[in-house]
C-alpha cells in the first residue's frame, strides 16, 4: 500500500492508494462543519483545514433562515506531489447529475436530487480556485436544485420592498445596486438573487456580504480605490468588497415588489421606466434554468412565472443618480 500523508489539525491522515479500496471510499473526512449560504444549510466534511477556512471566509456571515434539511458535500484532498496546478475545469450536467472536471485528480460529482456531492482535489489548488471553481458552484447548485430559483440579477430594497435588477451583462446591475445602497437602500445582492420556491409572497434571498466589481468601477466610486484588484481563475481582474466595511445597510432577504430590466445608454438620456412584456422577461430569466431534473426545472419555471405577476418594467438610463431616482419613485408608488 502506497500512503500519502496529509496533516490536518496536527493529525496525520492517509489518502491511500489501497488495492482493497480502489475508489478511496475509506478515506477519512473527519472535519465537519455547517454553513448557511443564502440562509440554507450545507454540511461539508473534509480532511483539509483549508477547505473549511475557505468556506468560513465565504459564508461565515450568513445566518440560518431555513429549517430545511442540509445538503451534503464531501471533499477529499490528496497530496499533489510534483503535479502542476490544474487548469480551469469543465462543467457538465444531465438530469439530476452535475459534474466538475479539471483533470484525473481534481473533479466533483453532485446528485442534485438527493442533495449530496463529493469532490476529489489536490493540495496544490489555490483557495480562490477551490472557491470559484468548486465550492461555490457545487454548494449553490445543490441548494438551488431543492429550494431556490437562481437569477443572474442584483437586488436592493427600500422599506422592505425589494427591486430585482435584471439585464444583460454590462447593463449596470451591480453598480446601480451599489449606488442605491450608498443612498440609503438596503443591499441584498450584486449579481445573484434567488427566488424562494414553495412560498406565495415572492420572497427573495441574496448574497449581501460581497460585491464584485469590474476594475472600471473605480471611476464611478472613489471609495473603491482602497481595495486591491484580484485576478480570478477565469483570468479577469475584479474588485471584491464587503459592503458592511463601507457602513452600508445589508439584508439577506426581501419581498419583491418590482422587476426592473436595465438598459444603459452610452449617450445622455433622461432616465425613464416603461412597461416590459412579461413574455420577454420570462425568456430572459429562464435562461438560468439549466440544471436539475425535469421536476426541479418545472418548479423553477413556475416560480419565475409567479414572480412575473409583479410589475415588470424596463429602465432606460445613462447615469446612476437619475436611475436611482426613478427606482425610488417606483417603490414610493409614483410614476
């Protein structure tokens, strides 16, 4: 038996190439902890302190909102030896199965129907690689497939009334949400907001303890100058901040009152909101329904249809200040 030692909390564990255990079913994963991404429970078992340190950095600020059963993710980490760090992985799915594959030693599989997944990784992956390529995709999909409908949108709230900010990439969702938060709105999410399924009150949950900006956002918000840029695993440079560091109001959930699709103009125009066809809105939002079995996808679609019973608008704008004023008028019930 060839043994590769791993040290976890001062204890030497063994990731063994054991002929009697070719699938490594017996690899011990003694470190377990619960986290609550978007308020929903996930239990992570691993043999690596770095896995928990990374999960703690992402999700330590999230309280538990749901009494639902936890989803489970097992992560086995083995020594890489002299192997090079893996390339960015590929993502594939079929029905209730989801896979992440970087190479023969760095991969994951999740069963979205049962809410369980496992990953095998090597110890030469960076914390950011672990976070962005494995932890976040796996955990959010495991939770969403059972309980939520994910949308690529920002969200802010005023006096408890949530406004979902939708639109194509580059429409300004994150920047407008941040601009609103600077003017007293409650920040819910900058780029990912979920509908809670199985409720009739259009309840939304977000990721309020992080905002990711493109480098160009420094020109709009001088306070971002104090934050360094970081290269993401996809090769892009981002600025990531915790809005609480800037004394902004944050909340994990809100009740939706309007859905607003953003259309930013490069030429100066008067900001104006107008009706947006619900069928066009549905075509845009349902693009995010790309995982899970037929039952799960149908539940996600029904939650989108129910959400679009709310006023759905298009906001054409040039500058953030005028866009915020229009949103404030909408929430206050003025045209």
